[in-house]
């Protein structure tokens, strides 16, 4: 089996927020019908998992998968609240 695991990352988000984001991206990509991805845990972190077993899989198919992940990630990123600014002593 050709299993590829990867994690969508956003600077400034902690591991728990990235875990949730990656789980949501997996659902969005599946529901879009663009590709089938699942999630798995690697070193305690949630990652996207693609199992590529069809011998007819082409580079274009992988490009579709990655585009769907990027699209879902960008859409979800816009919904993540910005981190709070540190309070400076006054």
C-alpha cells in the first residue's frame, strides 16, 4: 500500500487547534467528492491520510487531492479566530 500522511499547518495555531483543523479538512474533502482522505494520529498529532492503491492513479489525481486540501484549509483558516494579542503592562 502507498499510504501518505501529512498535516495541514497554519502558523500561530497550537497542536490542538491544528488537530481540529485537520479533522475538519478531512470531512470537507470527503464531502466535496474530490478525494477520499481519512485521519490518523502520528506522534500524538492528527494528520491527513491518503491511501493510494489504484494502479491508475496519476499525478493529476494527486494534484486534485492537494488542491482540495488547500481549498478546504484556506476556507477553514478564515473561520479560525485570530490569536489574542499579548497584554502589555500599562
